[in-house]
C-alpha cells in the first residue's frame, strides 16, 4: 500500500512538471454595437474598441485572459428639453475597461467559449450638454464565442451587459415624492479580432 502511494505521488509530481503554462501577449480590436436600456426611442450606435491582452493557457482546454481596452459606447435616443420638445441625439460614453475572461477551448476544433467580468472606468462622455452626469464606474458581465487559427489570429463575438445604473442617483418629483425610474444600463455587442504573439 505504501509503495502504491509513493508511486502515485511520483506520477503526480511528474505530470505537474510536464504541464507548462504558456503566456502569450496580444492585441485586440473591433466593432462595438451599443445601446442604453430604457431611454426614449433608443437605437444601437456603432463605434469601436481597441486594447491589449495576455492569454494564459494552463492546458489544452482552459485559458485565462486578462484584458485592458478602450471602449467607445453609447446609444442613439431622444432628448426632451424643458418645453417638452424632443430632439434625436447620440449619447456617448467612453470607458477604460479592465477585464478577465475564462476561455474553454474545444479540443481539436479551434473554437472556444468565454465568460468573465469587466470593470469599466468612464473616461469622458457628452451627457453634460443634456444636463446629466453619468456615474464614473460600470461593472459588466461578458460572454461569447470565438475561433482561433493556428497562427494566433482569433475571431470573436461577445455580448457585454452592464449591471450599474449609469445615472446612479435617486429621483424625486418637484413635491419631494420619490419615484423609481427604470435602470439605464449599458448593453454592447462586439465583433472583433485579436492576435496573440507566440513566445519562446
């Protein structure tokens, strides 16, 4: 029995020594199709994202990918002035995003599925002209699918759902009575490419 335990321990150590974590830096970028929920006459607006990544591949099935991105988001919508006149406008929100996605690689196919969190820090916006001041932080959940070529070029489609009300304040009528508006959340569909550099 003791010999079996020793042999199993040696085999375990040997397997761990053969398992090499591969770290590959890379670049990513693509198209953002974004909108804000619960605003009047909201429509998707197109813009871009760009950033860097580090692909940490633990084995042939699982990778962890931290990312830093610049992401231009927003929505087309309708703005009402104090006289109840409305104007079609484009709301813009630009973020520095820090995320990490877990990637489950489907063996032998090149395909993978991914999911993870993203902490988004607002860099600027154009809401001031409309009398609004969005919060400076959003937290989002990301999910998607992708396909990686042997040369390191990857094609991906992702959905990103914000969880923080970007207005971030309580609302009151003029008489002081509280009311609860629908949440204004970021929603983004991303289509893009990335490239990871093979490290020796």
